[in-house]
C-alpha cells in the first residue's frame, strides 16, 4: 500500500487532514502529548508523498512516518498545541478519487487531555468503531453522581496487552490479549455479583499504554489493582500460574526477563514511558508506600494459596517481584497474575476454554475476598 498524498485544511472550528491511499486499509487514530501529536496506525505503507502544503494558521508542525512491524505502519502528525480528534472516517474510492482517511481535529487544553483519552478505530468500509473512552475523573464526583457507597471496595482489573499488542501467542494460536480480557470480564461479573465495585482498564480489544493503566487506577481511587496475563517461556513443559509484585530488584533472572517483556508493550505502539518516573519516585518517599508494598506482598501470597486450593495449578507457592511498569500505582496494593503458560499445549488449551477461565476467575475472586477479610 502507498500513501500518495497528505493534505491539510483550516476551517472555522476545526482542521482537517486527508490521507490518500493506493488501496483501502483499516486504521486507528488517537492523540498523545509531550509532544502534542496525532497518531494514525494502518497497514504498512510506502511513502510516495511529494510536497505537503501547510496552510497559513495551521496547528500542524511536522509530519513523520515509520514502520511498527507485523505489517503495520504509523503516521505521526505533530501539532503546536494539544488537539482532540472530532471525527475520523474513511472514504472509499469513487469518481476517480482514491481511498482516503479523513481526520477532523480541533484545539483543546491540557486539562481536558488529562481527563480523557479517546481512541477511535475505523475501516475503509465506512464504519466507525468508537473503541474506548477512559475518563479520569475525581472519585468522589463519580460516587456523588452514581450514589455509590464509599464502603464498597473498588477493584481495578487490568487485562494485559490489547489492540496491536497481542502479548504471547499460544502453541494453539490463542492470543494472550483475548484470554486476559475474557478472564477479566468474567472476574468483573463475579465481583459485582458479590457487591464489589469494579473498573477495567480496558473492556474491549484496544491498546492502553502502561502509564495510562496506572493513572487510571489512581484517578479512580482503586482499593486493589490486579493485572492479568498469560506467560510464555522457552521450555514447553513448564506449567502453572505465578504472581508478581513490584520491586526495585528482580527476585530471579526469569522474572527480570518477564518484566522486560511486559514493559515493552508501550514500545510496540511507539510510546516509551520508561523514563517517566517522577510521580512514582515522589510516592516512594512517602512512608505509606512501604505499607502498600507490604499489602501487595500479602495479596500475592493470598492469591497463590487460593489458586492452589481451588484446583488452579500454580508454578510454586511463592510470589516473585521485579520492576513491572504496570504495578507502579504505589498507593494501591497491586499484583500481576500470570495465569499459565501458553507455550504449554495443555495449559494453552485450558486457558482457551471458557469453563476453565471461569474457574480461574472464581479463584481470583475468592482470593480478593480473603484479602479484604484480613485488611
């Protein structure tokens, strides 16, 4: 596929970018900050654009492009101010005109950007799929609007990976992102039935940066954060669930390698948050962080024991620790659960089975019950 033209237009209440393609492609458009930019992901492309005229008064500063791998390409439109996407839609070729992607955007503020992250998916058939809107609002305001009881514990469920990041791919072809989402939705259902409040970092097949997952948990004021994953390893005979907490130093080499793999999720989408540590460092100075880490360790031990007691095989009865980026909500007890190894044929088959995933979710729910009985 070729990108043959990129055109910009300035209108009264918006700006428009029109991307001309040699053939139709699914696409994904969203915005990021620092620097301010519009990201358009699509099928891998050849850049065959000549001169790009930028009209007077446009917010567009620069246009860059590159390959994401796995048959995907990325177009980056840098803007001089924060912007929000108003609409993003395809136009099929007709009347001598090629397939096009049209994105309308407008100026916004840093405050609005911090409150809402919106990702829009589209395809060239003309259907727009609004995939997720993560609204980071004050917890007390949410409770006032919904009449929720402050005494009900809020559980944040984080299904790992998603969107263009499939995670591990099982020997049976199963994608980790689909397994984690299925277990997460089942766990949410069971927890809500038991009276808990539940928020999910994602409830559909979308990519959420690791840093946004952490911010989501903190803004929502979660009482517990559980990130769900399914591991892969070079040895196909290894089976069993394992549980991890945050630590400056990895408990073992295998865990260190796992943390490195999980932390690369953002890089897959072209976002490197590995150096944005200032708020975490500040929290770590607080004595309360020590108590949170102790609670995370207790939660990890409780989950391992409860999984084992509920016929969900565990690798062994000890938890591990390393510098997992997604566990850095240091004021919320947080763990990462690897539910099994997709590189093992039998375990990949079990995790692909709905009844077994329900069993795993039930064991995780029971472990959360036990945790709050003690805390």
